[in-house]
C-alpha cells in the first residue's frame, strides 16, 4: 500500500497515513525502514519530510529476486520436461 502511494509521487507521512489501517507512527516506522534499506528517499522542507520511491533500488531488488528464483525455475522446467517425456 505505501509503495503504491509512493509510486504516485512524493508524499508526506500524513498523506501516506491517511486512510490506512495503521497509525501514523507505524507508517513512519515503515518509512524509516524503507529509507534505511534505500527503497525510499527523504527530502526535508522546514518541519515537513517528503518521501519518494527510489525506483532504481526496486530494479536492483527485482534482479536480486530473479537470481534467487533462477535455481527453482530451472528445477521446475526440468521436472516439467520429465513429466512431458512420460506422457
């Protein structure tokens, strides 16, 4: 949900927390975690903090997940080929 909202553009915590089932402090904690791992960036303007999605980090995560999935996918293809060979 937060990623979807951030994908729409830069937002403040209050905007991101509006209409979600968790508290504003919980949203802030999630944003801090995403900031720590580099998925979002933060810009300060006076007392306000604006958060943006770092799409380049998501690309890196997607590539990492693809590498993790590669052995499993190879196994599925191998098993699928064996099943086809016995049909």
